[in-house]
C-alpha cells in the first residue's frame, strides 16, 4: 500500500498507509469529501482554489478522525462480552455459534454449561445476561422474576448403555421397560421383559446400574417427563422435574458425568442429549415410540416429533414435544429455551444478546444440523423476534430490538 502523501496541498484517502473502515458498528461513513484528487493543479485559477481546498481538507481531517476512532472501537478491547449459563443440552451448539459469531462481530459470548437448574438460578439472580433451560418455565415463575422465554433449537434425549458385544442401536427398549429399569424394578440385563423385546440378542447376566444426573437439569426434566407420561407408577411417585429423588442409581454432573459413569461401569444405563452422545460415539438403545415403532435418534426423528407443535398458541413458547405421534418420531424430543429479563438494565449486553440469537436464527442452521439439532422454522423465529419487540425493553420502557 502506498504512503500517504500531499502534492501541492492535495491528497486522497486512497493513499493512506492504514486500512480505513467504511462502516463502524453499522454506521456508513462517507469519505468522498476526502478524495481531493479531482482538484488537479491547473495553471489557470489555481490560486482561487487554494482557500476552498484548505477548507475541504480540514473537513477531511475531521472525517478521518471519526474513522480512526471508529476503528479503535472495533478493537477487541472494546468488544461487548455477553455471559450466559445453563443447559448442557444445547451447549455444543451454543459454543460453536459463539466461536463463529465472535470472528464476525468481535463480541464475545461466554456460555457456561452448568445445567438448566443453575442457569435458571443465575438469570433470576441477574448474575448472567441470559439463562438457558430445556425445561420451559411456567407463566407464574416468568412473571415473578420478570423474564422472557424463547426457543432456539430442537433436539433429543437418548438412553446410553455399556453392554459388551452390543453396539449402538442394537438393543430395543419399550417405554414400560425403560421406566421399570429406572424405578429399580428391572435390575438384570437378561430379565425376561428385556429379552422378549430382543429375541435375537444374547443378553448378559449382568446387574443393571442406573446413572442419572446429579445436578438440576433440563435433560432430566425431559427424561422424567417422558417416564411420567408412559408409566403411572413413575408419575404418581416421582413426577417430572429438573431434579427428583431417584429411587436407584448413581449421579453424575452434566452430560460428562453421566457418560463417564456409563463408560466405566459394565452394565450401566444413563441418559444424555443426542449431540453429546453422537460426538462421543456413545452406544445407545432404540426406543419404542407412541406408534409402536422402534426408532433410532436422529435429526429427522426430532423434526417429526415437532411437526405438529403449536408455537403460536402456547403461552411463552413453552411447547413440549414428549411422546408425540408419528411412525418415525423420537419419543424424548424437546426444544431448548433462552431466558432474559424483560427490563434490561445493561442495555448493551441486552442488545448484543438479541443480536447474537438473531444471527444464529439466520445463519446458524447448518451448524445446528451438523450437530444433529433441528433449527426452528422461519415462521417460528419471526414469532420470537416479534415477541422481543413487545417484551424486552430498556429503563424507559422502549423496545431494545431491533
């Protein structure tokens, strides 16, 4: 790049020795007045142009100062940092989105996978800019803490196993059998009820070790909500929540803790979200769905489960996708949700959070699919963003979006 120069008091921004951004945080800068090359020195009338050229160059210097200050603002030292915490279910995707978004915007999205329960507590206490939960909050809790809730993607929870000689997707489990395993009523792998579902397998005479989440978890909510819907004993004794009093088993923290126990204990069975299982090549079981078909977890199976979801008619977008009809539907499917405060006291962080999820809706679909999540339809993301305009406001009750 050529050096900046003056020639008879003339200059051009095309001859600067640094890159001048034409746009600073969405503001278009007009640098045309700095291009003074059109004032070529001519023998006739040259002196008469000197005063005009000096005035124009003073304007140019002022514009360049604005540009340089704008460039400084784009420096990472001035980037906005947004903090979020919660669900482990979408964590692989949120971290992938955040890494890509930072390269484009320089804003940093710092997400901590601490479980839905922790994320709910931290957003309610205003420790983070957004919380994340796989368990949709009820209207009264949202109102109590002044929160707004919206979905991001759809995925699934799957049972993982550790059985010698039995690969992923080779063992079949019905809803009733799965519930009775986690109730402790079925405690051997060669139990007649499991063998009946798998006549072609030689099941080992090994005890079953149940592994569950030890932390408050939306993954647990989805799993226990499913067991509550398919088994009356479970529903009456234990119910569905992010934490429950497990009748049997050992607890691990996060997907990592559950999978670690399952991988190290022969005969173990646990549950994790599908993207985590796929990335770590964890053996899983097929599940019998509401239509009676044994299905494998997949993005298409989660998508079929969400086909009839009523996002518009469900308060606060709190749609549940458990045990849906459809021959290919995965029975433990669910959306994952973001929680933000209606009144944004930290305006820049609030705007940056919404800008991040707007970008993710528009540009993050392929990344979601690569990790076997299902992106939301455009009709749903439009509903969500329209809701932002109505519900998320600054201290003067003015919408912060767009």
